[in-house]
C-alpha cells in the first residue's frame, strides 16, 4: 500500500525533547514514543522503544514490547516511556499501545480514537501503565482494523491531546472535499505544531492512498 505521510514535533515548554517517532512508509510502520516527562533517562527510553519497533516490527507486538522492556531493564540510565505503534499491511492496520500517546483514524469525515489511554484523573492526569524497568506489565493492547482507501491515521503524543480536543482534531482533518489531498494534511500538521504547548508535542499523520 502507498501512503502520504506528514510528521513533526516541537519541544514546547519542556527543557528537553523526550518524544521520539518512527516513519517507515516502505514497511507501513509508524510509531510515537513519549519519554516520561521529568524522568531521568526518558529520552533514552523513548529512543530504545522506537529503535526496537523499527528493528522488530509488529508481526508479534507482544514480543516487540517485551524486548523494549528487556532493554530498559538492562540499561543503567534509561527511564520510562509510552509507545503507540501502527503497522499497515495486507489490507489491515495493527495497533499496539501502552501509555497515553494515541492513535486516531479519520474515515468518511468521522474521527475515532483507536487506543484507550492508560491513565487516570486525580487532580491531574496520572499514567497507570508505561514501559519502565520496574513495571513488568509490558503486554501492549493490540487491535486490528480493516484499512480502506483514503483512511487517515494520526499518531500523537499526549502533549497534543492535553491541549487539543478530539472535536478540534476532527475539524482540522476534515477540511477537505472528496478526499484528503497532500497539502491539506500538511496544513493540518503545520496548524497543530504552531500551537503553544507546555509539553513536548509530536504528530505523525498519514493517508492511505487509493
């Protein structure tokens, strides 16, 4: 399958960029990882997650995420990270997920969230599941979806979803006529990354070409 991909990130109000992302349109493999803000080694942990997903892919998501945890466990300096990955193959989309990065799909003008945040609200958003050496619950949520031409998929770190509502994302993505054209997708990503964020903010957007 062929894709049109647009992606980018901003540091926001953080002193360090701890988000990492993967775009491999030749393999249909995409991911966003968010090193835990304020955690020592968060950037290293996110890098380990992305490098492992790039190396092993998502043919066996549980094995890939277990390997991420194993590398974090054996690193003396890595902290924690979230990781959400998307693999489009053979007419299907496999989504693997731990944490509060999100995967969305826009189909026929309707935006749907394909992942569930592993977080709770107690005066502020608290992360309940992540990839970290002392968290052995590294089994990802895995779902598979049928892919249709002109589907648009969006991977974002929580820096974006803390500031931008789903309704606002849907409006940005739906500003098109019969189908998304490249400049519209680029305009959407540019608009998202032009906002003021307190946190690191990363977006990977792709359209499945018919």
